[in-house]
C-alpha cells in the first residue's frame, strides 16, 4: 500500500444545488474512458490469489461480465454517465458462483473522475474512485476504509475476520479490442503478520456489443410513458 490512494476532494457545493445540467442523452457517446467497456464480455484467463490458513492459494477462474448502458443521471448540476454491470465468476468445470458482483461504473466528465460501486452477496459494498481523462486507455480506482467518500462497508464477520482496508483496481483498454483489469484488495486477517494482498486479474473479450441507453430506444420509454404506442409487443 505504498502508493498513495486517490481521495476525491470534498469541495463546497455550488450556491445552486438544484438546477440540473442538461446531459448528453446519448450515453454511449458520453462515457469517456468507460465507452470501450460497454457490452457483454467473457474472460477465461482469470487468476485469483486468496488467503487460506496455511498461506496464499491461487485459483483460475472464468468470468462473464455484462455492462449495460444506462441513461444519464443528474445530482442537480452534476451529471454521471453509467454502465450498470454484473460479473459472474466460476472456477473451471464448476457451476456454482465463485464470485458474484453487481454495481455501476460511472463517468463524471466535469470532475474527470471515474467511479465504481460494488456489492457482493458476502455482505460487502464499496465506492471506488480515480482520476481519468476522457481519452485515457488505462485508469486506476481506489476505495479506502477510513474515508467518508470512496469507502468500504462490510458485515460484522468480515470486518472482524477479513477486514478490507483498501481496494484498488486498474483497468486497461487493449489494442486488440479486449480490456483487462488487475485488482488488489488489502485485508487485515488474524494470524497474518502483515496485510494480505488478495489479487485478481483477467482479460475480457467481447461477446455481444452494447445496446444504446434506454432513452435512445423505443422500448426504453414504455415504463415512463403509459399509453404510448410501441413498436414491439410486451
């Protein structure tokens, strides 16, 4: 953990916190560095290094990663462009989930910050953040336990037995059309004489291209406009 993590600056809010900035309604065109990640992906080169009683254990894994383009979201003048994601991971030859995770990748173009929310059914959730330019092909996000912004929340057992003090993920958009990640989750574990770095990495290949955000396709409007005529039957 020698590298200093990124913590977004908590500035004073503007005088007008209610008036909404007009977004670009074509989210896919406004996702900045996240745009190449949109779609459905498969990775078969996953490597997981996790803690066991007798030391680190290395496992291979397969990953199905779906990132759906969402409509722009306003927090008053702040505009965020989302990718809603679900990643499902299994060990080779197995059916049951080795890891299951949902959340959002978010691009804040005004602040030039990428956010990622994560939640897993082990009873843990977090917000990670990192600086980026719209054209960046690699970027790094952090979540740090002792902050009030990009922080980590765990259920009581995990907090006592596998306390997560930092999460770091680096995403790389590759020239061959794939994208990859390397993440390090730093844990404090009873019986270990130093923090344990739980590492995961994979390379993801496109299976299906993304659809536009719901506001850009006819059926995307149907829940919001009752009585509207649609081009598809539901």
